[in-house]
C-alpha cells in the first residue's frame, strides 16, 4: 500500500512507523537490509521543502545565521512568526463572520424582492449611483424595532411588559446620544424570538398595519426630502437597517424607495425558525450588505451617498464617496467634523439652519407634527 493511502486532506502522510509509539528493543539496524542511516549532505536538495535547508535559493546567511542547528531553529522561528502574522490579516472573528453572512443575506433578500416587482428602470435613470439610508433616528424618529414591538404586542404576539427592555434601550440613547450595539442586538433577537413558528406571510401583513399605526407619523420630513432628491436624480434609494427585513421593505415601499437591506430571519417552508441568518445587520454587516448589493447592481460606490445618525455605521459611511451625518450621536459628530462630512440635524429648526439645510427641508424638520395632524384629519 502506498504511504499516501492514509493521507487526510490538508494533512501530512501517516506512515505505519508513525503509528508505533515505542521502538522495538530487539531491533538491530545492522542486520536490517532495508535500513538506510540518515547522512548529512553537503548540498541541499532543491526539491525538498521539508526543512529550511531544502528551501531553494536561500543561503545560510538568509536563513538567519551560519549553517548549524542554532541557525535552523532561528529560521524556523522566523518563518512561523511570518506565517502567523500573514494569516492573521485574513482571519475573521466569529462576530465578523456572522456580520458577513448577515450582509450577504440582506443583499440577496433585497434583490429578490426587487426582482419580484419586475419594474424596469425609467428613462434617464442614473445606473451607477445610489443612496443608502439608515432608519432608526435617521429616517424614523426613535427605534423602529420599538414601534414594531409595540405593534406585535397589540396583536398579542407578546405582552407589553416584554417591550420594556427595548424602551429602556431607547431611553438610554435619548440621554447619552449613543446607540449601544449590545442593546440593538438584544432587542432584535428578543423580538425575532417571538415570531418563531409563525408564517412569514403573516409578519409581512402585520408590517403593513404596524407601519400605518406606529411609524408613518414618525418619518423625519427632512430626511424624507433627501430621499426624494436622490429619486428625482434617477438614483436608487435603499434603506439599510437592523430592523427585520419584512418591516424595512414595507417602509421602503410606502415611501416609494427602491428597497431595503435588513436583518434576515431564517425560515423553512414559509415558517420562521426563530433564528437569524448570520446576525443582526449592524456595523460591518451593513457595509458588507451595501458592498454586495453594489457589485450585483453595477453601482460605483464612489458615486454613492450614505446617511446615518450613529458612529456604529462608520464602516458603511466610509465605503461610499459621500457620507452624511443626520441627527448624529456625539461620536459621529466628531468623526464627521474630522473627516469633513456633511451634517444635518432635523431635531430642531435651529439646528437644521445651523448646518445650512435648505429652507424647505428646515421647515420640514418642524412640520412633522402638522403634517401628521393633516393626515389624521383626512382619515377622519
């Protein structure tokens, strides 16, 4: 049998003699006709890569010293250090891998939804530019997952007591001005766990009702005006959010946007399993989703624009040619200032004017309440 018969892919050959842990005490090499003692050679075999000496083209000096055992040890050490350093640059942590999977899943779901609509691009469309908008506190006042949870509670998916942790996370954001990644993940995971075993179509239908009842009146008019500006320029406009993709796509559809990249919940035969594909779409995951979608849609990221309120979205903001901070948290404010990014604040008309927002958009920052009342009046 060949020595290679026991080879495991990616491993070294296993030979019979390697499997015997103890030497034979009665073995006499002088009486063994097959015994061949290892003898040092003055010339290294250029085809032998099992040792530093066999590396073609390397002199003793290049191996780190004179041709003795000390040099061999030093050369081996240097090779190991280099390999470890080089491989470390390409390794992903478990969290990074989950975000990569989440980003790929988000891009696939977004493009599948776009293809299902079978809409052709209008004449004069800008085919290589697009805009990407974060949702929470950028487009929607507050956290969309809180509104979503309230809607699910109203439809008896769970009790209102279960919404308390999500509300507490939002209160912390209001006080500190900083979004906490752990709070985001905990809130989404908790909400998604309640839909395990339910049909995906049911959540899509609920998303429509939740948008009408809890979200429609909380759209920042200034941000809405920015989305329309990109649409009028013939560009695609995508939402990028940790919110479940079913709700994110509903928001995009209601606002006339191209689509949404959101957290994808795993499903089998149209039923939610209660698990996520990868992870909550956040941070690096958003950047991965945008990059993946851009490749598939033929977008030039240098001609694209991204908008967000959170420093957690810096990977996405750094990916495009134009980054814009909206209602920025304290960390993103500093980053935007250092990098020279545009900044809008729609939380008050005074701040909107400070950042040089066009008059119509500045008025829109305080016009949300009046617009909501007008819509409610029409419904009545």
